[in-house]
C-alpha cells in the first residue's frame, strides 16, 4: 500500500515563496523517482518537477529558475521550494511516486494579491 501526503500549500502574494512537502510511505522511496504535478481549475494536470533516486532534477519551462525540487531519503520526503510565485502558479499540487498510479490528496497553492 502506497501513501503520499502533501502539505505546505496556502495563500501567498505574487513574488512570495512557499515550500511544499510530500511524505511517502515505504522503504522503496529511496529507489524511485519522485515528481511534483499541479492542476489548475479547468486545466489538465501537468508535470512541474522531477527528481531521480540519484538526485538528478528536471523542471517544466514555466518554473525553471523559480522552483527547486529536493528529497530527503532518510525522511521519505520530497520537497518543492517555490520562489517568485506568480498568479499562474495557482493550482492544487500533487506528488507522485515512481510514475505510478498513486497520488496524494494534494495541497492548494493560491497566488493572489
């Protein structure tokens, strides 16, 4: 059984920052890639950032230079540091383990004045 729990979302002004966390269950965490996705109202879910088991990262063009994905294998947790937030970043953010079918409940990020 896989469990993913996202946290850290909230309301922030444009230009502000948030740090999202995703706690994953199981000892398999350290062996698989993790990803952050987001889904805005009326839009499809999109990939935001990935990090491999070896620590290699990748980002969507829309967030490059602003977001940073990281992981702590001892805590089975992946993070998404979001800086210079824009209104278009408003979405529910989800994490995914290993590209599989399991998702957390999501955490809402709202960027607004």
